[in-house]
C-alpha cells in the first residue's frame, strides 16, 4: 500500500472520537442585541438618511461636472463660429 493511499484511508476513517470532535467544533452564534434581525444597521433610519444624503451629494457633483463640460463645449463652439 502506498503512502498516499495509506494517508487517504486514515483521513477518511471516522472514529467515534473524531466524529465527536467534529460535532463539537460547530459554532452557534447569538441573536445579538437587535433580536437577530439581519441587516439591522442597513435598515436603521439614520443609516438610510446618511446614505441618501451621500447619494444626493454624489449626483449633484456629477451634474455640476456635466454642466461645466457642456458650458465649455458651448463656449468653444461660439468661439469657433465667431472666427
């Protein structure tokens, strides 16, 4: 019997002590202070308001940049027409 085959056979054998050790390694987590509701932070009113404000700020900045590009484009076109 080769060494690989011997190590595979030892690893796949389950003895009562190995099975018990494996069963004891399972973790049980507590529900937590919020009663176990998943995503409690993301559902909080303050978090939603903060996220909404951040999104509004991002889109306002993006709109300003687009407007600036359009104004520059119009300015270049007028300069070109005046030549």
